[in-house]
């Protein structure tokens, strides 16, 4: 019991459960889903950086941010749909002339 109590008091012990490979992480690794999530996450990060550009008007920024959050939420359930929606949104950013940062 003394050992368990000592482990509970360390920050490392608190972070172990958050960093351990869980069943859903192992399952994604087998079929390549984890790499696809990484690619989509990088594209979402780039899109968020574009929307955060100070040249974008506030009303447009709010609408684009709302749509980006919807794409992010969709990625948790349907990766293909989220990628399609991000493609549409990225094309709209290009049409609006919002540059990459």
C-alpha cells in the first residue's frame, strides 16, 4: 500500500493514464487511421492559422471559425466527411484571398 500511495503523489503517475496506448489508439494504428488523423489535424491547424489572420473581418472570422470547429467535431466520427468538408472550406478560403501564414 505504501508504494501505491507514493506513486499517486507524483505528477508522472497522473500523466501515465493520459499517455498510455488505449484500445482505440491501438485499433487506429493497424488500419492507418492514425496517420490520416495526423494529416487532417495538420490541415486543420493550417486552416485555423489562415482564419486567425488579422486581415480577415470579424464577422467572417467568426463564421469561418464556427465552420472549422464543426469540421473538427466531424473528424472525431467520420474522417472522410471531415476531409471533404475541409476541402470545401479551404477552397472558400482561397476564393476569399485569405493567405497562408
